[in-house]
């Protein structure tokens, strides 16, 4: 007697249904889960890049930043680009992976929250190295010497930061930045804006009469003819600031990879090329020596 299609006989000769497709799918899923459970070490290995650097996600270097902040990072033609992005791309290449970017609140860079939670491997946001921030994160070698610029409307009649103060004009700054800190130390109560774009918009709409922000950002703004016609720099303040990238405290292998990539970029001319592309005419003083 032939067995009916799709059936088998049990030990007593009774028909036994074959596994249906859903049952087969479930069985396959359980088998894969069991196999994965037996090879958990593969996951750890896949998150290890060149030089033994442990990454938050396999095959990628995840960078926390805060957008927009041109010329260091901003969205151009649907893609995040800029000086910081290009430098971290060099680090990713050193590690044999690709960079991915996560836009996060700037406050996170002071606390290192996203680094500590494992959501990001490195933070790159035109961030000044300070003793206070060093308590929470580890900084790379400095990669940029920065100054603070005071930008005003061309018709404001303001001539300097001191003049802004003397005339009681409203001053704007980006929240949580060293520019805002500097303004407060000079006796101002600055109007705080969430992003650099908001700072410029505050000046454009008359919410403030002057703004203080990193000079390279102002350089980027003034590349646009409309901005150059409307605004002018009346002060450039050398505050002794240097930018650095940050990693979670104790992440020495990634820090070493970042410093290696920066040193290589300085020595082979890549740093100069990227500086001229994103910021402007190169000044050797803008490339601080490794510490």
C-alpha cells in the first residue's frame, strides 16, 4: 500500500503528518538560534577592528556629532561632510572600516554620555579641549587651533566686543560652547541658541546685534555672498583654544589609532589638503603639533 503524499507511518503503521512549511520555518529558526548561541564569540570578533580596537557596531566606526557646524560637519547634498568628517574618515580607513555618523545634542559631548553607553565610538564636533571635559572623556591630540570671532550686522555701528558691551547690545552664542563661556566671563548675559545655524539666524532676524562663535564657522558663513554683504567680523579673539576628538575614558587603542591617523595626515600633506578644502588658506599654525 502506498503512503499518502505528505504523510509517513509511525511505529504502529498509522499515518503521521509531515512537517508543514510553518513548522519547518520554526524548526529552522530554532536551529539557527541554537547555532548562534554556540558561536557568540563570532559577534565579539566582528566588532574588533585593526589593532584590536573594539567598536560599537560591527564593520563601522560610529561618530557622534552635532549638526550643523560648518565647516567641520554639516549636511551637503544629503550627506554629512566637513573637516572633522574627513579626518575621522582617515581613522576609519586605518581601522579597515567605514565611518557612520549619529547626530546628538551638544551637551552629550561634555558628559561623554553616548560614548559611555556604547552608542558611539568617537565624538567629533569642533570641540575645544578643556580640563572640565577631560574629567569625563579622553581627548585625542589637538588637531586645530581655534579663535573666537565677533560678527555683527554691517549697519549696526558696532566695532568690537568691547563696543558691544559698552552699548548694551544683545550678544548671541551657541549654547554649551566655549564661545558662550567666554562671553559670560566677559560679563555678558548672552542669548543662547541651540545650533550654529540658529546663531546666524538670530543675527539675521535682529534677535541679537552681535554673535560670538568659532572663527572657522564664521569663515564658512562669509563664503556666501549674501552673508558677506550683510555681516562683518569686528573682533577675532585668541582664546588659546584647541580642538580634539574624544573617546570613552580608558579606550586607549582607539585613541592611539586616532592620533596615528592625525600624525600621518600632518606628515603626508593630507591635513593641509583637507584644511584648504573645508576652511580656507592654510596656516601652519592651525595644525598644532601632537602632544
